């Protein structure tokens, strides 16, 4: 086995700064490498599909996501609490400062929790508007055909996917109602 030579560093590639697209379907990230001949760094933006399998595992970096302080909450409420939109109900701010297509986008919610020892586990969603995909620890629990309706309650036995006494990751992709006019 041989060690690493100083010039081997030029072969290393770094991946950084993942960002989820507004529709929740794609992750953009930067791939950087050293260009030895130019004595400079070269970076490129790469795109990859974002799905619940990737978002609902412990290694996924969500540090740039907006924190959710309590549920239930609307997307607009979360963005306001995080300082993205201020003074929403002053003058015409709600109309002029907030993109009017904000309500047409898919949004991801993600949380982690430690599951206690137990025999069975149920996830309860008392009201999702309008469709959702639910992922737990990299496994799809329900898709948007199973979770549909305006504030309809949904309940899922997730016992087979729970990691007892360990960190679990739940990711929920919420899709608003879309009216298709033909």
C-alpha cells in the first residue's frame, strides 16, 4: 500500500451547499475541484432528483431549511416566523411582498425524533392539505394517492420502520391542490 503524494490532492473533489428547488423535486449542489494547471478552483452546479428516500435519512443536511417551531403551521406562517416575510398584515405587504405562486409549490417538512422502546408505533396526521408523501427512515410509508383531501385525518402503523431507542427521521412532502383546466 502506498501513501498519498502531495499532487494527489489535486484529484480530490468536494461537494457542498445543497439547496432544494422550490418545487421540491431537485437538489442543486456545488461540485468543486482543483485545476492544477490554472492554479485555481473550478466549481460546477450539479442537479439531482430529491426524493423522500434521501431526505428522510440521518445524513441529509437540512441546515438551510426554515425551522418549524410548532405544528400545525402553514408555509406562510413558517416563513414569517423565520423572517423571510415581515409585517404581512400591514398595508399591501401580503399582496405585494409574497410571491403569489407560493401556494402552488410542493413543500417538504422534516423532523427527527427518538423512538422509545415499545411494541407498536402509529403516525397520526390530523390534517394535511391537500396531498402528501410520507417517508420514515428512507422508506415510503404513504404516497399522494393514499394521503389526499382537505384536512382529512390519516393514520399509519409504522412499527416495521421505527428504530427503537435510536434517532428516526420523518419527511413529509405536501402538495397543494392543483386544478387542471383543459
